[in-house]
C-alpha cells in the first residue's frame, strides 16, 4: 500500500501551469521506489515506500527531468493528453 500520498483530486490545470510543467511528449519514463525527491506537481517528498515516476522532457539536451508520485503522474499525464 502506498502511504503518505498527497491528495491530488484538487490539483487542476491552474496548479499545473503555475508549476511551469511542460506538456510535451516525454522522451523517456521510468518508475521505481521513491528517492526522497520533491514531486514536481504537488511539492511533497516522494518517500521510499511510494512509487516515483521520473520523466525526461524535451529538448533532449536540456537534461530536465520531472519526478512525480504515482497519482501526480497520472494527473500530469491526463492534463498533458488533454493539451495535445
């Protein structure tokens, strides 16, 4: 069971845009145990018992990665698809 998950039910497009998150198709996506990094959507720590998604975003030479909790990733992905 994933514990300590933030409530993302109220995380809407305004929050997404305020964070400056990109809507482009990811170059690569990984999932694994939380690394203690901050989630780019909700701002909470992604704990070791949580699933962490790491996303490489274009351009390829930017070296920019996004990190999300599982539910935050799902929210970001749904919003990204709606923008597409």
